[in-house]
């Protein structure tokens, strides 16, 4: 079954068997003419109104594949969050030690070349930790929505 409507009268629905085709549109035009002849059409149609001006009415479909995609994406977001959390935890201790070492650069205390070299090598770890921590914080916000999507999907029907 295919349904058509008119832009001028969207409340009028013309239903014809089959799929959208020239033949189906012609049948809908026949129904439209019957409505016009019976005086049941609330609007006047312009001269030259034809089957191509009929608007196909599509029923809203409940697309389960989009819900499944949403669930898959939610699981991926949560998996990413888990990976980022591990990465942050693994580098946190070392990064905090290096951060404490930075204070020596701002003091009047003299430092050895060895200490400076150790600090410079640690900056990479510090940078990686800081970037991973930022990504983790951002991912946490997205993961809240992902958790809600999964909670909704896991609800038992009652």
C-alpha cells in the first residue's frame, strides 16, 4: 500500500495498493477526482495539477538497526573510557614525581646536569599523562550518555 497527500490539504490521504509508481499515482488521481466531484475536497486545485504533485506519505518506521548502532557506539565509547582510565592510572605516579621535580627549576638551589637531563626525559611522560588525562575527562562526559543508552537497552520489559 502507498499513501499520497496534497500540499494544499495534508489531511487528505489517498491510499492505493502497490508501491509508488506512475500507475499508483494515476489511481490516486482518480480518487482525488472522485473527492472533487463529490465536493469533499476542502481546497481548490490549480489548473494543471497532476499526479507528480502528489506527496507520498511514508509511515514512520521503528528502525531497530539505528538503535543497535547506538548501542554498539555506546559500548565503544565505554571501552575507550576504560582504556584511557588504565593509561592515566599507569602514568599518574611517575608524572606526579616528575611534576615535583619541576619545582627545583624555580628555586635558587643549584642543580646538576644529571637532574636536568632526568627532568627533560620526564617531560615526555608528563605530557603524555596530561594529554591522556584530558582525553579521559572528555571521554567521561560522553560515557555518561553511553551508559544511559545501555541502561535503557538493558531494561527488562514490564
